[in-house]
């Protein structure tokens, strides 16, 4: 599959370990067969549904691999919209009732790589790609739909604000992320 010009592959992993991975959009060349993040639903979705979601333009998946196309991490992004009343007040203040957003629908790392800082770097990869997407199609928030309490804690640790009604729905303003990345 040809690579889209606005989706450059990236070298990732260097901030956390001396192992270098390549981050790029999921293609048929990637081998997802032995991907295991510790969460069966997330593993199954990558293996069975990610290509279909891409073909349907309902979810764009990016993967990390170490050169021989064996996938060790992934995340999925989609255009989204969220109601102001459903997000943390601090993030929704000043927004229209329906807020344009990007959904970080899934994010997972192979269990062999947990606990080395790579999950944080995977999130950084997703956030910087989201900020870049927001510079073309405006979005005010990034929304995560945490799969469980543990995932919600991970996102809160990284600055996401939980919804008052649903602790698994967390958001962060793209402008805050851009500022923290030094790109605004
Ligand atoms: C969530 C996941 C990506 C985290 O990856 P990881 O490699 O274990 O985490 P890291 O070592 O990169 O940790 C980065 C930071 O997040 C913190 N962190 C990691 N997991 C956390 C959790 N569950 N709750 C709170 N903080 C957490 C770490 O303490 C670290 O903090 P620091 O940068 O201040 O030192 C990984 O555990 C995973 O893939 N889990 C299964 C799938 C999943 O639950 N996905 C969640 C999204 S739906």
C-alpha cells in the first residue's frame, strides 16, 4: 500500500529503550498474529477488525514494528464529536454544545514491552499525530474511551480529564497538548 504523504513513518522507542521501532499506518504487510497486550478484546480487534475499519474509514490504525513487520504496538484514531455536557467542565468551557474531537479508540503495547516507558511514548505518538490531523481538520478535544479502570488511570496520569458522569470517558484539549509539545 502506498504511504500517504501526510503520514510519515517514524522512528520511535529511542526515548525509552535502546530498541528502535518503526511507527506507520497499518497495512497488509504487517504481521499481527502474535500480538498480545494482556487485553484479549484489544488484541482481537487488531487481528480481526482493524483492516475493515480502515477500509470503511471508521478507524485509522497505526502500528509499531521492529523492522520485520511483526507488530508490537498499535493505536486507532477516528474523527469524533462529543457533547459539552459529557466532558470535564474545564475541558468543555467555552466550547459549542457539540465539540469536534478526535477519538483515540484503542491503544495497546505487547506485554513483553510493558513497564519500560514505551506505553507513554506510544501515547505521545498518537497525540502528536492527532495534533497534526487537527491542523488540517479542526478538532478541539482528544477523547479516549478507556477499556477499564486501569486504562483510565493510565490516561489520567497523562493529563486526561475524566467525565463527571463516566470515569472511562476522558478528554484533553488539543491546544494544551500542542502547547506541552512546544508546537503552538
Ligand atoms: C496501558 C499501556 C499502554 C501502558 O504501557 P506501559 O509500557 O506499561 O507504560 P509505561 O511504562 O510507558 O508508563 C508510562 C507512564 O505511565 C504510567 N502508567 C503506566 N500504566 C499506568 C496505569 N495503569 N495507571 C497509571 N499510570 C500508569 C507509568 O507509571 C509511567 O509514568 P511516568 O512516565 O510518570 O514514569 C500498557 O500497559 C498496555 O498496553 N496495556 C494493555 C492495553 C490497555 O490497557 N490499553 C489502554 C488503552 S484502551
